[in-house]
C-alpha cells in the first residue's frame, strides 16, 4: 500500500459525512506501508467504530465500519484474510453504503479480524498441508486474496 497522509485519509471516506471525516481519530501513520494491504484501525474514542482504507483504481477509498453489539457464538473465520489459525478475535462489522442507498439505511456486513490484523496473518508461513506443499506460494496467494477481498468489500460499499 502506498503511504497516506492525514488529508488523504480524511478526504477518502465514501460513507461518512464531512463532520464525521473531520472528527476521525486517526492512527499513528508511522507504519511499514510496504507490508500493508489496506489501512485499518479502531477508533480510540468509540471502540465500536473501525475504519478501513483500501486502494481502488489507484486512489484511496475509506469506509467507516460499526461493530455489532454481539459477537459470533462460534469461532468465526475472517472473510478478508481467511486465516484458519487466527491468533486474534473476529467480529462482525457493518458499513453504511455510500450515496442514496446509505441514506436509505442500506448496509453491508462482514466478518473481520477485530483489530484489522489481516496483513500480518497472511504473511505468516502457513502450516504444511501435505508433503511437498509450497508454503511460499500459498503465502503469496493469501496476500493476493486478501487484497482482492478487501477491495471487493470496499467496492460494494462505494457502489451506488
């Protein structure tokens, strides 16, 4: 992911009002950007809010997420990193759609790592599935799949 500035981040949210964009609590932007497939963080003031910024067509697109009040009963799998050996919790987030659909109350939901650890998860060496299993190829496949999954979700939120 290309490094982002505070101004770029605030301007890119497609499902937030101008007031919500101005009130965003931003994360520390001193990050290892080359190891991020998307930028995701939780709001320090309101832990039920999460924010995701992904690159679509060469531009950052941000989405505000709200965590559901209840957690899944069983151990859930993240829809983005699809990690089966999660070292972290997975929660259900919903996002208000952009434009008229969002103003009418239309939302989309997804199961995601609670603190957006997906980029770390897909870069871990996967377990050996069978003799001769190519763990490096699987890790590369997982990195590509994560990017596709995040971009697909953000695109669906942005679609009008």
